[in-house]
C-alpha cells in the first residue's frame, strides 16, 4: 500500500507550474479547433492561418484538462496506477492535448513530433477528413471509452476496476451525459465493488451547466438536493466550485488528494481486516463555467458559462475581423511563448510535471488491455459432452450443459473471468456457475438470503437488472485485458443495441487500422430464453431481431452462431472464449432439446460452420430434389420432423439436409473472411433446386446474406413473422409457418414432381395444422406425439 497521504497545499511554485501546464493544454485544445498554420502565434493571426471548416467542441475541454493536470500531480506524488475516462461528448481535445504533452502521442505517431512541425500536424489533423475525430476514439492513446454515445463512462470505469486491485479509474462524467438512463443506473455500481480484490473508481461529475443548447438538470437543482442525490446513491460527494483559476487549483489539489487518501484508507482497512464491507466511496462534483478561460462575450452574447461555448465559440474568423481579433486575444491569453520554446517543444520545467513511462494516463497499459491479456485456462469442453447412441433421441438443456462448463472456467480463472446477466443466470439455466462463485453483492444481506439467494461480497457472478450497466461492465473488463460472457433474454438484448454498435466500431478501428493496439478478448453475448419458447410471456418476449443489428456491422469483427444442440454449443463456446477482437453472438435455448451430434461430430460440424447431415439426408451424394436447410435449435427439430414426414410418405423424394451453425458462412468469401466460395455454396445448396431454409430469426436476414448467390431465387426462407401470443411451442411455430407441417407443404409446392402425387398428403398436413391448434387451445399443451418426438433411429 502507498504511504499515508498528506493534506494538499500547493506552494507558489507548484501553483505556477500547474497553472502553466493547464494553460498549455487549453492552448492545444483551441489550436486543434482553429489553426491550420502559425501554431505558436509567432506572428499575428491572419485569415489564412485558420482552417476552412471550424469543427470541434470546446465547452468541456478546460474542465477536463484541469482535472487531468491535478490527477497527474497525485499520480506522480504517490506513484498511482490510474487511467482516465472522458465521459462528456466530444471531449477528445482535452485528452489528445495531454497525450501530446506527455509525449505518448508522438511515440505512437512519430509525425506528430514534439516540435513546431509536429504541433502543426496535430492541429491540422483534428476534425479533418480521415484523421482525428472529436471523441476519444481508439486512435487516442490512453482511451478505452469512445464517448460518442453518452451514458457508459461509469460502467466502463467499474468494469476496468473489477479484479484490478491497484488500479484507480478516474472518470469525468458530463452533466449532460448524467441525464441519460444508462448513466443514472450505473451510479449503483458501487454496490458491486469489493475493496479487497477490486480497484477503485473516482467519478468527477463535471457540472459546467449546459448541453449543446439547453441547461443541464443537475446544474439547476439546489446544491443540497444534488449532494443528497449522490449521498442517496451511496457516495460521499466533495465539491470544487468557482471560476478563479488560482483558488480553483488550490481547491482541486486538496480535494483530489483527500479523495485518494480516502480510497486508500478504505482499501487498506478492508484488506487488513478481511472484511469487505461496502464503503461510501468518494466522488467529486466539479462546478466550473462551460468554456472556462474562453471568450466571455461574442457579438454581445454570453459565451463562457453558456451553451454557446459548447462547440466552436467564435465562428466566421476568416471573414469577420472582430471575430478574428477575439480568437487571437483568447489564444494569446494562454501565453504560449512561456509554455513552448522556439523549436515548439514544451519547456523543460513543464515537461517534467506529468508522470513518466507507464504511469502516464495516456500510456497506462490498462488502456491498451491486450498488452495485459492472458489466455483463459480452459477445461476440456469435451469432458462435458452429452453422450448419445443415435441422433435426435435424447433431450437436454443446451444452456444447462454449458453452465457446467462455465462453472469450471470460472474456477480456473478466478481473477480474470466474469459471467454477467440481468437477474437471469438461473432463469437461463446457468445456475451451476454458483458452485464456483456466488453473485457479487456489497449491499445489505439478510438472514433469509442464506436460503438460495446465492449472494456474497466475494461473489464473482454479476447480476443487476440493467443490461446497459452489465454490458458496460463487460466492455470495461475486456478492454482492460480480461474475459467474460454476458447472457440475456433474446427479446431484451435490444436494450444494448447501440452499445454493441459502439463496441463493434471500436473493434473495427482497433483491429483493422491500429497495429499498436494489442488484441483483446472477444465480447461474448449468449442470447437465450428465445422467441420460440415464450410459452407464458407471449408476444412481448418474441423478437429475434438482434441478429439483424449485429449483421449490419463489419463482417471482419462480428460472428453469429446458432448451435443446433448442447454438444455444438460447448464447441462454439470454447471457440468464442479463446477468440480475440470479435463480437461473438451465440443463440441457444434454455429449454430441453434433442441432441443430434456426438462430440466428435459436433466439433467437425462447428469447425466447418455449415454442413450436410448425412444421417438426415437420402440423396446419397446425388443431385437432390430439394435441400432442407436450417439454423437454430428448435428450427432444426422442425426441419428434421418435416423431412421425416416426407421420407415416410414419398418414396422417391431425394432430400439433402443442411445445418448452419455459423451464419456468416452463408456470405461469399469475398465479403467475409469465413464465408463460403461460390463453388462450395453451390455444392451444398445446388444451382437450381429449391431450398427450404428454416431460420431462427427474421427471414430477410438469410436473403441478405445470400442475395448474390447463384440459386438465390430458389431459396425460400421461413422465419419469425411477428406472429405470436401466449402459445404452445408448436402453435407458435405454426403461426409463423416454421413448423414441420408447413415445411413439408413448402416442399410439395416447390418440387414439381410432387404437385399431383402428394395432393392427399398435403391435405393431411393441413388437417394436422388445424388439429394441432385446436388441441393446444383445448388442452393448453401440444399433443404427446409432438412433445415426445424424436428422430427415427437408423435402420
């Protein structure tokens, strides 16, 4: 543990240096927004020195640079391991300026050198086509949080802190950001942080009063109400307030050090006593003017301290001499000649101010988590295999089978692996993981919790009824070098649609364009409690559309798996937990389903990702009359049942049965690194025969993946058609025409030689549909021959 901390009191020399460094940061922020030439103001500013388009956001930058400078002071003084998360939207200039002044930016991007030429290249790169954006994108060293979509900074911070006992995650929360639902929920993360084994999160709520065009809610309530709010969340708020830099520096220095002292005292007591009681962690409320130190008035309108400071405070500088004068006066107020030498380098006394090496927040390895990542110690998934004598004769729950594997994954990786779910691990039949570790819980525990609640301060399973917070935790956890799996109900995984989008975009940049970012563990999402088995939840719980959302992102970093049975799910899960730099979406039901493949066959099938099941086919390698294809567990069963009906009733029908595990295999190999060549696709699906494809999700996704294929016109997809209520399993399948009877009718209608001979069979199938619906309406369940159906044993 660090030595006992002293109360902060800046000497005159410290105050002068900190203020000068802060001015240097703010100067760079303004320069990035405005300047195309004359980066050190060695001559008077002229219109041609400005960028043609002024883009960027100034408003939160001074408060963030102010915070960064004061965090640097305590990092250096106490050798702290700390990273920084920028929550306010468009806060990149504040972070980039510090990355540059600390030298990290130049180390990674040598052309942005520590001289006048490099400074000019930095200014020109900001908000310029093909270069730096206004958010803390993956290109920014020290960043694990893009910030383009507000609301996730706190959850990312806690994810980074879990199982990182020496790490402090500082996170600046914008007061606009604080109005979002995900952010509001994430304040409760302090009920899940264990001071013995975890690091700490130091939130700094930046109250600068305004969003892009409106006041912020938290800045307009009384100070007492605001402090009571955070006390109610379980925090101890510390307030830094004002606009006089000298006074604010002293306040901030004392407050930051007091918070660090409190954090270390909490950790020291918990670790020495072994009692992980929930503390009231400190947080800071920083109330400073929006656009602090910028222009106060422009054209008679207030700028500093108003919403007008949010973006570019002064426009039309090329055509408006008065505006040019205001910007020059503003930028010269930072006195750049005192901050940089004639060559454009930061003067030595300021260059010595930030931490060195990996202690720089811009260079901390936790912010490039792949550097710290170690592979999971995985048990052999084959040890959990379901043995079968023949295909499709034994039923088990796929996710319950997976739960036993995940239990032992956790046992072997007690500091680097977490399973997360919104109160649904047991509902999703993963309850065996509680044998390895209970659920994390730092709030009150009552005596009755001993009877099956499975909560404990040292638990490692993460459950909270906020998909946003859980997803943020997992992203922060894997971005800092660890591993995890998030499982949730299929209908409500949509809650994290946009979070998935942001992470996928982050991965795409990191994986394909930034060789300095080391690969991280894949984001593994297990989607269960599926659309097809919502027997009592009904229509609200029936939506397989997350797969459509996933498919919109780069095929180079997304994968969709639909394992047909428990053994295939084990194989897929093992692969996903080993993988790097992907978003893996696994769709598997919790209800009992037939097992079709022994483990050896399952491994081969999942490795190929798509293949013919010979035991369910009778084309004997010849050209089939029809291809029956499927993707999804219960959809596979219905496709097999349809084939069984047809083979029992139509003697000369040649059927090829194809199962798809990896959905992206359907794409051409020119569009996806794991896609099939046209030749291989045609060998599976033929060039001119009908293909009946029974698909777990919305049918148009299969058409999207195959529209360029030779035989696309003959691919007829059945899937969810938004037809549902409180249904029995078969009844729901029938209403969406993915059941065995409708599939068999599809084959009869599309194989020309069956049109006449199978008229009676078609009538019987229609009768079975009516009879099945009537039986469900009368008895509340499906007929026994449906409930107990198995694949006919091999003859």
